[in-house]
């Protein structure tokens, strides 16, 4: 289902609307946000210099540090009296990033989330169970209001207490699940341990997943556990931009449609910061066109993707961003080799004897980087056969070496022995930084 006419505008109509909104938001932040005005003055650019969409590249980037340096409200374009909602990140690596919403911002947020829910297969007939943690993070409430706007019945179960989540799923006949991909897999795992087959005993047929990237092998694992007929899509957003609702997959599964009337995406080389042409992979940069409280101009997401402008079979004309292949700032450099955790995940999920849960431990010994990967077995009877374990370890190690170009130690562990995460999974432990 296509929710809004803006999803099917012609390219010229989209760009005409984007330019008008870009000029307006640049003028507004220059006049109302001293931090933006200082950045633009330093770059020698003023609002009147923005005459075409190509002039977007004249504007300076915004980064997470800007929000922390001006904590809590220094990047806001409205006074506190106009705010109706405030969210914030955890701030585990410094000051939290604080984001705010006017009443109109909440309307926009609800609208863009409704669109990505509809494109992912949600409908007014769904019973939607939201297993994101409610609180200062934006994920749960974003999906909550978008799904309610669509007409679905929303169950705000939050995260944790997985057995009770499964009880609700069964008793309420939940048809739609909102969660991180890793937690959705964990729910299925726990259900099987309770003697409940998600494919047969539960009625979940739509999964709207976010909060972390989902690789294609992980999607296949989702089908295996929840059923081949489940609509498994992912959506994208971050608190600084609005929360969830920037983009989402349609049922064609050929990239995430960007809500272009509200966001302009660019792809840049993360090193040179030059804008790359359509189709090339690099760091995603987003400009928010309609946010009142906290406009973001050329925000560097650090996520790696590419943009695809070819028409989609679903009928939407909006640009699609390729599913994320990593981040420009969480890339591991091990003995001079660039490694993304998603590369490792794809290899691991292609091997049937091991499960979807793993941990990457990077360390430094005798001045050399080392990498150990802990992987769960799917069948604990394998632990009784040294020969089988040795052969499996050798197979995993060999496949990873082909993909990564370096060797890694493999540690096979018992089923369900690795830590589970109700929110975003923490896959990497880098002891070199400790």
C-alpha cells in the first residue's frame, strides 16, 4: 500500500519541492541558530547562495560532536516553550545528544513512519507488538504513533521479559512485530525452547525491523524461524534526523525508499568529503527539510550505503538507499586490513551448523592485532566430537580468510551461551581501546 501522494511524485516535482524547502530551512537556521551561522560564515556561504540543489554541497557538514558541544539546546531553532517532546541518547561516550520536537514535528514524524510501516506490509488490521525499549530513545514511540495513525492496534510491550512477550503474542494474536533483528531472532529461539513454534503457533506475519542493520543472511534466518511467508523488512532513521521514518524497505526488497519530501540524501567519500555520483558507495549524509525544532543540515550519519534512482516495481518514485554495509566509524582496522562486522556476519550465517549469535573480540598481543570470533553451535551434540568441531572450525576459518583477507581464531561455544540483547546487539569488543 502506498500511503501518500508524495511517494509517487515525478523527479522534477520532488526536486522543485526539495529546493523550496531547502532554501527555507537554510535561511531559518542561519537566522536562528548561532552555531549554524558561525559554521556557514566560516565556510563563506550565506542563504542567498543556495540557488539550486547542487548548491547543497556548499554548506558545511553537521556531526554528532556539534550537538554535544552545544548541549543541551544550543542547536535548536525554536525556544523551549515551543517544544512538546524531548528525547536524548544514552551519552555513554560523552554528553548525550538531545533532540526535540514541536507539535508539527510530531505530525511529520507520525506521517513518515506511517509511510514506512505501510510500505513494509503493515495495515489497519494488524495487532502490532512493539519490542523496542520505551524511554528517551526514539525508536519505540516513533513506530508507536505511526502504526496507530495507520489504524493498527498497538501493544507497547517494550523490551525484556521475553517469555511474557511470547505469551502476549500468543494471547493477543499479534500479527506485526517491531524489534531489532537480533531480538526478533532471540524471541523465536526462546519460543522454540518453550515448545512454541513461531511458524505454527504464532500469527506474526509482518516484521518491521530497525535499530541495527539486517544482512540478507539474517533475513533468511528470520524466514527459517518465523516462516517463509513473513514480510521481513527493515527501516532506517536516527534520533538526530527525526527517529525512525527516514527510509524503509517496500515488499520488493530492493533498498529503502527515502521520504524525499522531508529528507535530502547525499553520498560522500568519508575521507575527501567529496559528493559521489549516484550508484557509488560511500557515507550517507542527510539534510532535514521540514523539522522545526532541530533542523539538521548535511548531517554525517557515518553509515555506508549508496543511492539508487531507478524506478521501483512497487510504484514509488523516491530514491532508494541500499541496505547498510557498515559504518565509516566502526570499521575495524586489523593488521592493516579494513573489516566490517557485517562481512563476518554474512559468512557465519551461511554455515548451517552455527547460529546467528556471535561476538568479535579484537586485541593486541606482542604489538600485533588479533581477532577471535566466538560462535554458537546450533546443536550441542557437536561438542562431543572433536573431529567434527575441528572440521567445522577449519571451514569457518577458511571462509572468513577468503572474504576478509586475514586469519581469525574461531571459538565454538554451546548453544545459547552468548549474551542476548533486547536492544541493539553489541557484536564487537575491541580490547585495544581499553
